[in-house]
C-alpha cells in the first residue's frame, strides 16, 4: 500500500515552512533562548500562525476553524519542530481538541473561536504528582466543581487563558476540566528548563473552580486517553521534524568539512552512521503519519500505531540530535552554534505524553497481554 501526504497537505507544509523561515529564523529563536526571563511566546510568530490557519486546523468550521484532521495538524507540528520554533502551538491545539472531543455545544461555542483565532492561548495539564498522564494527583471535590492538586510539567502556563486539566473524582474516575486563568486558588510555579525554546511550569490548584467537559462524543477516561494519544502524535511529529533538520544540517556540514584533504563525510564510519540515522528518522516519520491517519479514521489499531510512533520518534530525535553535536566537531559543543537548540528540545520533548520506554511497555500490553 502506498501511503503519503496529498498534494494539498504537502503545499500546506511548504507554506508553514516558508512562513517560519521568513518570519522566525534561528536568529529569532536564539533571541527567545537567550531571554530566560521572557514568556517565550513571540507574538509575531503567533499572529502569523493564526493568519495561516495553523491554530484553527482541528477546530470545526462552525466555530471558525478549518475542520481538518490530525494528519494535517501533524504537518504543522513537524515544520515547527524543524524550525525549533518556540510558542504554545501544541498546547493550544490540544486544548481546542479537548473541547471538540468532550465539550458541550455551549462550551465549544464559548472557547473554540477564540482558540482558533489565537485570541486565547490554551494549555493542557494532564500529568499529576503521581507521575502518570491521566490526572492522578489532581482531585475533584464532592461537588464536582473544584480541583485541588498539582500538575507538572505544563507548557506555557504563564500565558494561557484556558487550562484543560485531567483530574480524578472520589471514585478514581478521570475526566477533563476547564479552568480559566486567574481563577481562585490557581497558582503557577515557574520551572526552569534547559530547553530555551519552551517555558514550563507547575500548575497548583487549591479548591479551584472548574467546569467538567461534558456533552461531547467522548467523556471521562476515554476523553483523557484520546487527548493523550493526540498529544503523543503531535509531539512525535515535532520530534521527527527536528530530527530530520538536525540530520540534514549534519550531512550538509560533513560534505564540506575536510580532514586530511577530503570531506569527512567520505569516511566510512560517518557514512554508515548517517545512513543508519536516515533509516531511523524515515521510519519514525512514516510511523507518525500512520498514527495520525489511524486516529483520524478510528482505526482499531490506533493505540498500537500511536505507541509505535511516539517510541520511534523519541528515539530518532535522541539519536539524530546527539549525532549533530558529535559530527559537527568542536563547534557543535559551543553555545554560539545552533546544535544545542535541537538537542535540548529533543531531550525535553521525548518523555512528553509518554517516553519511548513507556510506549514500548504499552505495546507489550496491547499485543501480548
């Protein structure tokens, strides 16, 4: 079976790639990285993505969105990963997806147009203090309308206007809840990260007013699992985008860099390593494509496809960005070179929505249990 992006999806990817290259190149990325006290949310990039429809990609048309699928969204995620672009695109798109999947018509009407237009920044808080990605550690009181606990890590909590929080009720049943910025009992604790292309924090909730996402096609644990799967695919797409760009830059450099009068890329050890990395990145790219397609089409094997994609993407990004440091030679270890942008981004994002090991364990359960 031949499986590839359509001409329209490829054109969409080129549009996003050209926009980011023109409006937010690596010099702009460096400015964000070297401003650790800034919010890491460049409005020039954000407004441009909104104008391109990148924030509205999964939002239904009746709420001012494009009404496209995850296969289209992963195209954007891949290009942003390729550019190591900062900003809360992934979290905001996932917040909108939570509303689309689990929200009532009234909840969708209240929030989706603003998220699609970039007027509201959304984020998701799924990982509780217990270390799991299903909200354990954040609890709902008896009224079902107040949350307590801590979620960490959460991307871009300081600029978010809307939080989608996974929490468990008194019986341990998980669900998704909406919390507005500025709500009583909501506090954000900054968490410094080595990845300067992101801003991360802990979201602390103390009897904080919240609204259960209910009335959609999914609810409870099914809604949490669906959001987790989509987060894993979009993060995997970001990882393979960065991995491909890191590998391309490394190959280009080693074609020109010479030792003993010949390009170092002609050395057998480097050629074989680059070939192995290319195979790994390519397999991860296709795994991400299929996982997005599987979720879009409700494929019975979607859970397996997601686990394969996230495990392969994390490993490919880990290997490709590490090789970039090594095969750029001495310059690859310097602050002035861009290699550490790719390396640190891959290291931080690889465990998000489940590490490679966690997804391999998930595969074992799905295929052997």
